[in-house]
C-alpha cells in the first residue's frame, strides 16, 4: 500500500490551488447535518475551504446515490457495478476533484495537471 501523505503535501502539487479535508457531523447518521471541516491547505482561506467541502459533500452524496441505484436497478448486470472513489467537476477557470475519503481539491485550469495522479494522491491523504 502507498504511503500516507498530508493535506499540505497534496496542496503543493502543480495546479492545486487549495485542498480541504473533512469528517461527517457529530450527529446521528439519520439526521441531515453539515460536515465538519478539519483542515484546509494551499491558497484558500477557511471560508472558501468550507464552501469547497460543502459542494463536494453534496455532489458526492448524489454520485454515491447514482452508483447505488445503478447497482440495485439491475443487480444481475455487472456492467452497472463499478468502484467509484472520486469524481471530477470541470469549470471554465478552475475545477474540483473530490474523493470519497472526504478530501477535495480546487484546481487551476491554466496549469497542466494529470487528474488520475492527483486522485491517487488524494486517496493517500489520511483522514
């Protein structure tokens, strides 16, 4: 298994404007509650990191739901079952990658970066 890295190390990668990691709320799992930002790194302040976290968490919940629906709608069809560990949202000037270990990065689209490499690093962040 690959060695764990810090959020600071992730934030120093080419193209990464900033990164955030978070955990689920302290409330019971049957309640809607905002996640808790545990760390931000890079060139984003706490407020922007919190917005990144919230956007990533909400979009991540819908992505997980789509994956589960694909599986439950036709359980005999293995083409619908695929391991999802992250998702990428492309924007005009910046993009976002979020991983299901609750780490997100904001990327500068004017910089050349490899999405799969960044996702690999995100999955190594201890959270």
